[in-house]
């Protein structure tokens, strides 16, 4: 029985990756939840918005690398992030003006807007493929690890290594900063309060002199920023592949719904709930169990609850359970 | 002050407002009564910009405001409250009031980040004003409660308070007394009266409680089937045969007779 090694293995393969993945989902879900709260529809094009922002970050990163601009140990992508946000903002404002504005004016039902956003999703997806293709691209540079498995073993003398990648720490740090800024914005500034007022009660907001078009515009800007940050963090941590962002839509929506649609705090909690369940359920516990069991014994199987192929099924199952038993989510959002 | 000329609001084949014409004089508390489905709320919605009328005109101080958006009307000083009280439920009552004055310095994205000092000054002034309003309405004890958690009557007072955060000229009250107990109704009535006298607000209120109407309103406009049926003082209206027939019912008549004999 070797408790310490088991703990290290568990941290290395579950806690660290799940925290990073959870932070990425949380920021993605924040975007979805803001759109739902303020524009009152589920934006299916959110994954594509993330992909578009990330694509621009990737292209600008490439440019910077050519020019020899870098951030030292940190990924160059951080420098390119503002450009990605600007491009994503331009894209969503353009779609809002050309597409969504019309449906707002005719007061279309939310279901109709969902279908419309699906159309937007296909369009954006096509544009993405035309610009950058469907290949897998890595754009993380700089120092790859903060703690290497080998170094960790040397320091501690344990047989199990713990590796912490730069991108994982970066994800969490950037996520914390983003969330802090967002909450400060929503709770303390007049603009943010107008957004919350509009989300609470649209009719009253209008009759209190709040300009709806401005609220909508600012919402899109904030959402574009969140989407690009989430997409870039995900891309840095894994790799950039346009198609993956479309698949990410499911866990992101699951996070937003689990936390309660329309509730920013819920989106964050939901992101971590989904990430931890997904990774815990698909992790092969063989190593951990071997350490914990009697000496010289190890389980025959992988001790894995679900094959990783089924990781999306986890989000789906959680989604269904929440919708059945607590439709408003953990933080009392709007019921769907 | 407000002039409505031959206003029509049709929903498909249904004529909610069917050729209504009326005037609301400056400085009055005009009552608007009528049976359910007479088109009172639709008329309100048309004037307040929530609905765009099918045809007809609305004038405010001689200027045409037909079909203007609510937030633009707000800037002109035309405000309304709702039959079922609306509030920003996730904010405190004080914050609810502080939301109201539009065109605040902190409203643009740029100033949010780079004009902190001016915003802070502005917020302080607003806070003082909100506290003053809460005190005026005698509900200062709820200022830090979430607006979603206070009672229905307090929400109604909060709605009234909202109109006091700006220099409203014309306020439309949609059944401000509905579902409110007698004591609170008295407070609301008192606040309306004081606003009218002390601050020169013009009110137009939809109401069903005839005693409340009689206490506050002059003149009273009666609507039926989408158009104006009669206009006059509360007493005139209550003795108008046609109105009794259509709306008040014979109960009022009998009561009158009883009190006369």
C-alpha cells in the first residue's frame, strides 16, 4: 500500500487535467449563459465563435513567430489574444447586425433563434474550413512544463511522477483573471448592471431608459472575448482543430445548464462539475488501485468505468439528470 | 399634455382599441376606468411605446410621439408602471432605483474603464437620491433587500419610486392598487397625491377601486369596447346612467339611493 504514490498519480491524471479543462469549459459556458440571459436564446454558434477567435490567434501567433516576437517562456499566443478577440468581436457584431437583429425586431420565438444560430454555426464552420482547413495544429510554444515528471521523481524520491504543463497553469491563471474581471464588470459597473437589469426584466429595462441595442452590443463584445479566451486556452492545452470546437458545444451547454442558465456563477460551477465527472469516469484507475492495494497485487482490468470514447456521453447523462430533477440548475437560473 | 387622436390597435381581427380619443391635462390625476377588455392596458401600451398602434396619433406637448420606442419616451419624461409590479429581482431595492436615470456617465464601455472618478461621484449622488426616495415612500427599511424578495405592495411602491429618480413629467400607472392591502393602498395614494401637488407630476391611472378613484382622480375617463364612453368628475361618472349600465353595475346606483334616502 502506497498512499502517496496513489495520490500523486491521481493528481497527475485527474485533478490537474480536470482543473484546466474545467476552467476552459467554465469560460465557454459563461459566454453561453450571458447570451441566454440577455439575448434569450441558446447560441449554437458559440463553439464556432470560439474556433474563429482561436484561429485568428493562431494565425497572428504564426506571424509573430516569423517576426521573432515572443514572450520567453510563455506562449506567444498570449500576445496574439487581443487580435483574436477583436476579430471575433467583429464577426459576432457583423452576424448580429445582418442576422439576429432582424429576428429581434420581429420578436421571434427563442426556438426560432436557436435554429437561426444553428444556421450561423454552419456558415461560420464553412468560413473556418475555407480559411484554415481541417488539420490539427499546435501553436503552443515557450516552456512546455513547469514541473517535469522526471524532475518531480528526483525531488521527491517517489516512483510516480507529477507533470504540470505551462498551459495548464496558464489556463487556470487566465481563467481566474477573466472571471474576476467579468464579475467586477457585471456587479460594479453601470454598464454591467444595465446588462443584469436587462437580463432580469427586459420590459422594465426598456422603460427605465436602458438602450437595448447598446446592451446587446456590449454583450456580444463580452461574449466574443470570453469565447476567444476559452478557445485559445483549449487550443493551447490540447491542439487546434476546428471540428473539435463544435463537439465542445455539448459539454459547454451541459455546464451552463447544470449551473443554471443565465447564472454566471452557475456556469463556472457547472464547468468544473462536468470536467471532473468526465475525466474521473473515463480515467483508468489501474495505477491508483495498484498503489493502494496490497504489495505485488494489481487488478487484471483497467478499472475504467467508461472508455474515453464515451466522454461526451458523460455530459449528456449529467444534462439529462439535471433537466429531470432540477431543471433550473444548481444556481437557480432560468428554467429551460 | 397628452393628446390621443383616433387611436386604433388591432390584434388580427380583434380591435382592442377602436378609435379612442382623449386628452390628459397637465397637472391632473386622470383616472381611466372601464370593464375588463375595454382596451385600457392596450391604450397604455400604445402610448408608452410597447405596442405600435395600427393607426391614429399620440401627441405629447404638441409633438407627435406615435410609435416611439420606450427608452426614447423615457428621455422625454414619460414613464409607466405595470399592472403586475416589475423589478430587477437580483438587485437590491436601492440598486433598482439607481438603475433608473439613463445616460449615466458609466454607461459607455470606455468610461467604465477610464472614467472611474466621475462615475464614483455620480454613484454617490444617485445613492443619496435613492435613499431620499425610499424615505419619501416610507420604505427605507427595505433598501438593502433583494427586490425579488419584498412584498407585492412594496414592489408597487418601488415602481412609484422609480418614477421619482428622474424628473418625470407624465406617469402612467397601471392598476397600482391591485392586490395591495388597504394600509399600503393609503400610502400609495398619499404618495401619488404628494407627487402631484409637490412636484407637479401628471398622472394617468387605470384603477378599479372606485373609492380610490374618487379620492384621487379628476377627471375620470371611462372606456368601453375600445373607445372613450364618458369623461367627467368622479361624481358625474358615478351618476352617469350609461356608465353604470356598462361598468359599475346597479350596485352603485342602489348605494347612491340608500345614501340619499
